[in-house]
């Protein structure tokens, strides 16, 4: 009986130590994310916006709480791999100015991000999200050219909301697009870049006004933060 109690306490102690280690690692990752936002204005506030769009989709899908938590973590950390991309490439003026080698280097951010969190036990479920959130439904994405349902489901959600927010953001080579234009581009790419069923659901959030309401809320938050 005493042996069983000692074993239980040992397991609890190990679990507590593991939790403490993971907490420190998570704080480091968040620090990297903050450094990335300070380094690249394009990423500022982006992870929080993507997470907000993804949570709206998750609510519409009635995803379990655990999956919603993984999705949120995946959104917050999806760009963390850019910390491993050199400034010369990251800040180059426009995607058209990048060489093929530089484009491949930027695409490595998915592998870098996955590697950064791989050793955190609590983050194991989001490793596939960081690695595969740029895969395309038709198999033309990166890094592994996965197609269709071979792409992790939560990564397919991030693929849509990431692209949507990118179009609503100012870039060095173009101004931001309007929300209705961004949605039309998402719809055009259903079945090629994006899961067509998820595009239908995302479009439904626009039709009910939920997406516009969220966009307005995020814009107001950004204005308040800048004032």
C-alpha cells in the first residue's frame, strides 16, 4: 500500500515538473512570437485575428473543446517559424521579387515552426497544424503536397482563415483588399486551395453576418490599441 502511494506521488511530481518545463517553453515561444511581430509589421496582431476567425468556424462546426483549444494554439503559433527566416528575405519588396530559392526558404517556416514546438508534450497535437497549414486541397501546397482529407482537418481551417486575413492586410506590394473581395477569392479557390465544404461553411458565416461582425470588432480593437 505504501509502495502504491509513493509511486502515485512520484508520478504527480514528474507531471508537475513536466508542466513547469512546458510552461517555461511556452513562455519562450510566446517571446519569439512577440519578437517576430516587432520584427515584421505584417505579422502584428495577425495570430490573434486568425485565431478569432478560426474560433468562429469552430463554433459553427460545434467542435469539441479540446479541438478548439488545439486550433487556437495552432493559429497563435502558425507563423512562429518565420523567426528562422532571414530579414533580407522576409522584408523583400513583394512576393514577385523573390527568387525561387528564396520562396522555398520562406516555405520552410512550416517545418521550422513544427520543429520548435515538437518537444513540448502538451503541443504534440498542434505539430501537424504548424507543418501542414499551407497544404492545398489539390495537392499543390507545401511542405509535403498532401491533398484532400490527407490534410489534417484543423490545418484545413487555418488554411482558409490565414488566407482570408492575409488578403485583409496591407502588404509592401499592395494595399489590403475588401472583405467581400477576399471572400470571393476564397470561394474561387474552393476545391483547389481550400476544402470546399469548409468554404461553404465559411461563406455561410458571411451570409448570416457573423463574419462581418467579427471583422468590425477586430478593426475596432486595432484602432483602440493604436490610439
